[in-house]
DNA sequence: AGCAAAATCACCCGAAAGTATGACGACAGA
DNA sequence: TCTGTCGTCATACTTTCGGGTGATTTTGCT
C-alpha cells in the first residue's frame, strides 16, 4: 500500500512540474485553462481507475460448491454399545453376520465352535431385540453399531 | 454501463461550469493554477477510483466444500436388474428380507403363502449367487438393488 | 389368440438358525 | 478372596431356511 501512495504522490508532483513548464507556453492561448484542467482530469481519472482496480483486486466472491462427500467414515457408537450391554465379541459376530457368513463360517474364522457363535448371537439378539439375524443386522445399522 | 458514462460526462461538464465561475475569483491570486489543478486532480482521482471500483468485475473464487451428502437418494439399478434377471417380485422380497422379516411375515404382508415367498427367495438367491438371506442382502446392497 | 415369462402354491427333506439350560475357566474390580 | 462379567462349549429341542420338483394361474406382448 505504501508503494501506491508513493507512486500517487510522485505522479502528482511530477505533473505539477510538467504543468509549470507547459503553463508558460499555453497560458497565453485562449481557453488554455480548460485544456489544462482536462489534462489533469484525464490523467488523474486514469490514475484513479488504476488505483481502484488495484484496491479491489482482492475482493473475491466466495462461491461455496457443495459436493457429495464420498463416504461417511462411520464411527462406532460406543455409548450405544454400553447402553445395550453389547460386548466386543458380540459386536464382532454381528459384523460377520452382516457380511453374510453362516454360524459355522464365523466359528471357523474366529477359531471357536459353532455353538459358541450361537450363544453369542443369541445373547446379541436378546440385547438388540431381534428375532432373526437379518433383523439384527438391520437394527445394528440403525443403532450405529455397524456401517 | 451507459449510466456510468452519463454520470461521468455530466460531472465533467458541471465541473467546467463551476470552474468558470470560480476562475474569475482566484485567477488573480498567485498560485491559483496549482489549487485549480489540485482540485480537478482530487475530484477526478476520486471519480476514477469510484469508477475503477465499479468496473472491477469481482473475481469468483470457487471453494469446493465437502459436505456429508445429506442422503444418497438411491436409484435402483434397473440395468443390473435385467442383467441378473431379477424380477420385480423378487426385488420386493429382497427388500423385505433386508428389513429383517421372516418368510412367514413377508407372505402375510404380501398376501401370499410362505411357500411362494420361499420359491421367490430361492430363485433370487440363485440369481445373486447367495447361499443365505443375509448374504443376499449384502450382495443386493453392493449391486445397487436395495438402499 | 397364443406364447413366454412371471407369479402363485404345495410337499418333502435336510441344513441352518435360534432357544433353553447348564457348565467351566479367566480376569477385573471391590 | 469373593463376585460379576465375559468368553467358551455342549446338549437337546424347535423353528426357520433353502433346495428340489412339479403344477396351475396371471400377465405382458405379439
């Protein structure tokens, strides 16, 4: 900004000097005062416009463009977990059920017996109030336990 | 834009007229020419700045803002439906399975026998390559058949 | 009208899922 | 040390699912 003021001042001073020289030649001429004024007017108008442009260059209109975010990261609702009394293991099994695995497959994946998976899922269904595994999956999603 | 030019012209003319009047009083004064010039300079500089401001087209800066897309409207993938040969009824039943209903409940809701639901779901599983209803639900979601 | 696809239903059978009950060890916290 | 929770497993029983087959009716399209 200081640079602008400096340029402005210098231009003004220079103009005065130039006019001083010019003055002697044209002052005698009729209507020279109008020419003189016009000259200054044009020059300063141009300068003003230039300054105005410089000053407003930074005024930017921010346009917010909303883009559908790819995917909600999904955060496990820990609170709900305790609220319902669902244990880690049960949650783990719920996730596997949701992925479409059978009790046997889940048991193999977790290195436990199929019966264990059944007891876990049974207790899980109780806590969720589900009668079927498909319902448990649906409820689990609604409750924020699984993505 | 025409308005601006008009204002500009009028201002200039008016100024000339005013100066004409003022001229007679100050022309006799020493250095009046500098005052005169300064006056014009200041006025036109101001005018120029104002014009500059007006003329400056405000730059639009597009800010891409990621917003957690309220809700993906979900559009049924009709193409996939035909591609897999899944019928409307089967799709309907898939949706009800996904909501956690039993075959019996689905039958009651659709006013058909449980057996009918079973045949529909059986054929559906074939087409989806699913062995269990939970898996069918999972696949259905991946394939864009259900939300 | 006539064909093909879709929808409906039945019956059987085996597999998977779900319920109920009991039991045992590990581990944390009072 | 005692208690409660969690995870593990088993057995027995009921219900639900899923597969296979066959059949009839509806419906959409030419």
